[in-house]
């Protein structure tokens, strides 16, 4: 499967300062994310500017992808959109340790986009910042209804923390 983000940069390599815009939607399958958080069949938005330097091509712009996951506390299904700003360097002769390679006159944005999208997708999202989660004892969703068993345990824990704070001051 050929990369849909292979860009011919012959023109750019000839003239420093020249610019090329890439604005595409790519099927997530092409990226081989191998990550359950990326929605199968979704599109990855790629809006990048390639700018020729004397010793490489700098790529900057935005990537966007749809993700699905679950709240780390209550396990409710969540979906969202990850957007990330990128700024990466491609070089024919690699002198920068973080640079991606230019092979001949071709530059492939796929691996760079893949890495950045995976970093942008949340690892352990919350349905809301103060999600109380599930009761560790009875398993009840505390967002739906409270239960007496957690209430007691929580109070103990906070009481222990509070006494620590008092000792410190
Ligand atoms: Zn939650
Ligand atoms: Zn409970």
C-alpha cells in the first residue's frame, strides 16, 4: 500500500524559500495506527505547509483525528477530536537528530503524522474533570446515584489527608 502522503519535493529542493501546501483527508487505515482509540473508518485531517530551507524542508501545520475511548473513572464511552500543531524537519542529509528523511526527491509525511496524532489522542480521558467514577466496593456509578459504602471510605481518606496538612503547617 503506497503512502497517500508521499510528496514530490524536487521543486522545493531546488529553491530555498519555496512553499507547498498539503490539505487532505486521509483514511485512518493508511496510518496503521494499531491503536483502539483511533476510530476505524474515520478520516485524519492533514493541513500542512512545506517550506524549503537550505538544509532541509520544514513542515508545519495541523493534524486532526477522531478518537473513541472510555472515561478512566466511570468507563463511560467517550469520543472526541484530537488536534495537534506540528513543526518538523525533513532532511536529505540527516544532520538534525530529530529530522525525518527525504528519500531522493520524495518526502513521506505519513509516519510523522502517525506519531503526532498518537501523541495527541488522550491516554486516559475523563467524561468530566470531577467525574466521581465507580464505587470500588459496590461498583455503582457515583455520577448516577451515591452509595453509603464509598462515602464512609472517602471521608476517612480525606480526613487522613487533612490531618497531614495540619501537621505540615
Ligand atoms: Zn466518568
Ligand atoms: Zn458503594
